[in-house]
């Protein structure tokens, strides 16, 4: 749920300044195989969704860098005609970023066309996860409550009354991250058609129209310098984080004669890393990762009759786009030390983080550690940036409009 919290926190940055958009969607599609057994994909899925979103007003650097992204929350019901786990009811935070727009909707009372990509995360409930007639081994969904991850793209046309039509296609994954067995999860490809209700002409904040100053000084959001709207702010940052987890063993679940000592096993990841931000919105860096999964320890003891308590050691390259107080961090790592039971020397990590504190130097979030896109365990992170060296550009940003330009245009 930290994914949902982070996306909603980003939406809260915009809610005081913008009117919400309400939309209704029709959804249709089906599941796609993530195993050699493909019989479960013969049915189709269809449903309804309702969403409330806030579009950023473009007054802060990161808002203009990402072309005024939209944040919100979506409630979805998906009916499955060949339901291997029943129907899916989901709630997810969502973020939409424009990659092309024909013109600003505030320039004139006309039509606006745009192409966007979106991402979302949240929680889903399956109505019949222990279905046996279609899933005799119960190997896809092992719990009523699961995580959900969405990634998609689409086209949108805005009308003079601020209503809109959108058409999209997205990939949607549901699983529980091996917190309960089984956990192959279900993958969906879903098409959608959405209608956004008319919501009137958006006006800039009264104080900003009167003074022409940055809304950073008007909002109760910390660390305005890191997201200064007149110039880039580059920084070097050293950080530490720790992420505990609980996991069930996938190997013991497949054994008949060997039983695990525990139902749940402790796992953790400790990281020390460096990130360089050339601006407030993009970060690049590397980390040293110490990882431990106690279910692997017991598996080494059973298979190889030796002690397997030594943690794994790896190094990772990381990429982190940021949207104000929210970020998405993706990493690809290589094991320097691992046990014999891990065949793949490369691991991946993807997560969502919420940044807080007076200097935004604390962060909390949730990530999925995986091997070849197959989840190993979910990590619940808390971290702190122990060293920050920043530099504010002396020159005005020539690529992005300033607050005074936005006030003059009425955006």
C-alpha cells in the first residue's frame, strides 16, 4: 500500500491548486500466459472503472519537466468469464505523463490532442483465488488480497468544456510477492475507453496571479530549493537503506517428502548507494547490496548438507525519475557472492518511494526484488540520505517556462 500512498501523496501536492477530474471507463481484455499452461487464457475479461485525478499546474520545475503530469486514484471491477481466481476488484494510485500534446488546453477554447503513458500500483481482491476446476494445482493466485501493478499508454482528446475522451492499452500484473503460496500471479492486457466529466476552466492560484511569484513559496511543501521552478538544482547524494521482508519458500512448496521448518522466512536487503541528480527530476547512481533470504539457507542445508547462512552480496546500477515527493527507482544488479541454488547471476529491483523530511532526505517505499522478472521477495524500505551536495544553476532555465510566463498565459 506504500505504492498507493506515494502516488496519493504526489496527488496531494496538486489538490489545493486544481479542480479534480472525474472519469468513467469501460475495460476489456484477457489474461496472458506466464507459465507453460495456457488453458486459462481462453476467456475474456471486462469491467468498469471510476477515477478522480488532479493535473499539476506547471508552476514547479518538476511539473513542467514532465509536462504537467496527472495524479489520482482509480477503483476498478474486472469480471472474468473464465476466472481462474474469480473476479478482480482493485484500487490503485495512478500517474499519467504526457509525451506529446498538440497545444495547451488553456491557450484557446478548442480541442487538444495528447499521447500519454501511465503507471499505477495498489491492492486487488480476487473473489475466488482458490478455484480448483480450472486451476487444479492452485498455482497462480494464493491469497484473496494481492498487489497490483499497471503500465500503459494511450491517446486523449480534450474538449472546450474540459471534458475528454481517452483510449488506452495497459499491462496489469497481480500477485502477492511470495508472501503466500502459490504465487505465479496473473497478467492481463486490457484496453480501455474513458470519458472525463466536464469540470470547468482551471485558473491559477489567486496569490500567484496577484504576486507573480513561485507557488513553491505558497505551498506547505518542504525543500523548495530542490524543486526550484526558475533553475535546475543538481546534487550528489549518498544514502543508506534497510528493507525487511517475510517470504514463503517456493522450493519447499514443490516438495512432497521434505517439509519446511517454518511457514514464513525472514529476508532483508541493506543498501549503501550514491545518486547523481543533474536536475530535480532524474537520478543516476549505483549501490552495494547485502541480501539475505532464510528460506535459501534452509534449502542449502537440505540439498548440499552445509551451512548457508552467509548473506548474498551484489552491486546494482540504479535509475530514479522523481515527481516532487514521489519517485520510482529501478535497478539491475549483479551478484558478487551467492549460493549454488541461485542460477541467475543478475537480479532486478523496481519500487516506488515517498520522500519526506525538512530536506526531503528521508524516504520510505516498497520494491520487488526479482530474478528474470520472477519475484524473489517484497522489500519494505526505509532510508536516509546521509550526505547531500547541491548546486543551484545561476542561469534561468531556457527549456522550461518560468512562473511569470505561466501567469501571463493563464496556465
